[in-house]
């Protein structure tokens, strides 16, 4: 059987950083509600010339540049997963394909199921590589989480993109065959076409998330999955890091693993490292957790990791894989850290202006965006409803 896994990856996030302590100050509440209660410290804020397309292309570009010409030509599928798409018809993948200068013979499309979309792309990629082991599939999970100002969701915003190169010559992680699935119809989080911000029933989403995780885990076990206690750690979808802690505790109790709450917290903590300061990146968030883990732990070779991918509405998939010894030479800790550290801090007024004042014309009017991003690609403007992208150079 062909071994399929992650060969390489890339990461990008918004160029500005907003502290949740400043949100708490604006609200006149104790900052520990955010720092401790939901387990978040800060979130990335996009500039006006950043969107899900520029984040996606910026996450993928360095990885593409590292490939040999033959390996680059073997990318015949590009899947962009997002739930904050910029067009109801045209796929963000087409714009990303153009910015990355991939060849014409590529299947490029967008995929959606709330925060689960990145994993839907991954499952699709594995099917393609299984049938064509000589091909590579580029998947990019990219999102900017937006909730109404002064709503309870405001603290759980953020944005990032993670690009993954899926192939039959993995260097970071080899996927197991077992996949656990669970779907139910729930109105815990959604965004009708006419809204730019999501609707969320936060309390319900916590309940549905946990219910779905247990159901998907049982299905994973029933399909030959690894025992819970064989997993070194698990990467959960993290709308806020405390959500992962809650689900992990419930799953451990469901499985009667015998671990204490502090053992379970310590097991997940390395996956929180980036999400605590990037915020919610919807489809990308579980993969941001994975990067935080592999970029800072040196003892993962040969260890099994679990993945718990949840998307409201609701769908959950549990899968697993084994970390390959070559991950130590393939990871990009310095690049990720540099990008996170380069974010400029913004005060409350600037954050609100960037987050809610961004140009979003509905009348075809034209505008140019100021050049503020520090990412390689930018949204240069919009004219007659057409988005114009450019390199930042
Ligand atoms: N110190 C420590 N903890 C504190 C605190 C303080 N001073 N003040 C409050 N807390 C705790 C609360 O006890 C609560 O913890 P618990 O859930 O373990 O009981 C937590 O902080 C959050 O407080 P809560 O009053 O529930 O916050 P909220 O009503 O503002 O809602 C969310 C929080 C996360 C539900 C809300 O931000 C949300 O809905 N976000 C979107 C989530 C989402 O995207 N879901 C869909 C995808 S899964």
C-alpha cells in the first residue's frame, strides 16, 4: 500500500497583532476571562491588503520555491479550503494558482464545510495520491474569522493559512488508513450569504463539538484506529484553545483512560503554542496546532499523533499518523517564529478599523488598498467587482 503523508508545509498569518487584554480593558472586564477562561492571548489582524487569497498564496509560495522543477510539475491538484471565501462562484484556488504561477494542467477548486474544510481537502488529496502516486496535491486551509463587534465571539477572531504538500514521499508525517467520521445537522455556527460575520451559539457549539468528537472517535476505533493511549498527543480544532482542553478531557473520560486533567492539559499544551497568539483560523486552526507541536518538539520521530477536525454544522473527523524522522530537517520553526514576531501590535481603535472598516464594495465602485502587508502577496484593489492581486515587491 502506498504511504501517503505530508511532504512539506508553509504558514502565513495577518501582519498585525491585537492583545485580548486590550479587548478586556475596552469591555471593563478581567483579562483572565480570555487569558485563562478561553485560553487565548492575542489574535492576528489582517491589513486591508490581506485576505484569504493572499494568506493562502503567501503560505504556499516558499514551499513551492523549494521544490525541484519535476516535483513542482507533479502538483496537478490545488485545493483551497475556506469558510470565509471572497466569491460565491469563482474558487479562491484559481487566484492562488495564478499567484503561485503553477502550470495550466492543474485541477484547482475550493472546498467548504466550516472549520472541517481543510480536512475534507486532505481526505480528497489522499484519494488522488492513492490513485496517482506520482502526483502531489497542494492543499491550503485559509481563513479570517469574523464575528460582530461587541459580541461574545469577538474575542475568538484571528486568521491564518497553512499549506500542506500531500504526496507519496512524505518527510513529516505518514497518515494511517483509519478515519473516524461523524455528521449531524446543528445550528451552532453558520454564515448566511448576505453576512460578512458569522452567527454563533457559543454554548451550543461547545456541546455539539464534544458530542461529535466522541462519535467520530468511536467510528475511528471501529475502523481499526490506534488506541487513545498510544497517541503521543492529539491536535484538535481550536476555535479557542480551551475548547480543545474541554473535548480532550471528555474524550479521555469517555474512554476511561485514567489520565488526570493536568496530564491531559500537559499533553495538549504544545499544540496551543501558536493558536494562543494567532486566534481562530477556522479551517487552518488544527493544522496551526500541529505546526506549533512539530516545530518545537524534538522527540516526535516514530510517535503517533491523533487529529480531531471539527466543523460546525456539524462534521467531525478523527485520524492519525506517524511522525517521520526527517521532520527535524524539514520543519521551518525560524520562518514561522519570524512571521509571528514581525506582526505589528495594534491598539483597540486600529484593530476595530482594520477588522470592520475594510473596503467591501457592493456597488462595483473602485478603490486601491494601501500597501501595508508584510506578506509576499497583496490585494492591490477592487474595481468593478474584480479583485486585483499583486506581488508585494
Ligand atoms: N478568570 C478565569 N476564567 C474566567 C473568568 C476570569 N476572570 N471569567 C470568565 N471565565 C471563564 C468562564 O467560567 C468560562 O469558562 P467555562 O466555559 O469553562 O465555564 C469561560 O471563561 C468563558 O466565559 P463565558 O462567560 O462562557 O464567555 P462568553 O459568553 O463570552 O463566550 C465563547 C465564550 C468561547 C463561547 C464565545 O467567545 C464564542 O462563542 N466564540 C465562538 C466559538 C466558535 O467559534 N464556535 C464555533 C466553532 S467550534
